[in-house]
């Protein structure tokens, strides 16, 4: 594993301070619509290969999912293809920050 992994707390600070990145939520569309991080785009893990041509090459792509396993797999795949990737370890289950956009109560977000 050669790509960086950050904690959800670090990601919260990156969002708060406007760090340049492309933030990708890998969960399915209904989970994303219920709750996601501010500024994230939704590319479900199962559809990632179909969308690699749309991903930027000029800034880090930060992946997160529910628990961290799919974001790690996404980073492995795209790192090998030459993308700048960052894994947000732990996923939304580990998130305790202030940058959530939710349409349901916090406990129902996943």
C-alpha cells in the first residue's frame, strides 16, 4: 500500500479548511442521498471502473465508504492506474465531524 490513508478527523479538517481534493462517496445512491460529507460526489463502488475517465488527475481523489474497506480497494485499483488517491480510513461509521449533509437523523444514515 503506497497511497496515503487519513483518519476521518483529518478529512473533516481538510473539508473545513478547503483543501484541494476530489471527494468521492463510494456507497450506493440511496445511502448517499440520506447522508454524505459536504462536497462529495457519489460514485458507487460497483460503478467506479465505468467512471475512471471522469476522475481528475490534477488533485488528490479522496475515497470514503461506510466502513473503509471499499475505499481501500478503490485506492488500490486507482493507485495502480496512476491516480493520486487518498483513503479515508474507517468510513462514515468512524466520522464524528461537522460536515455531514443529512436528510435523515444521524442514526439512520447508513
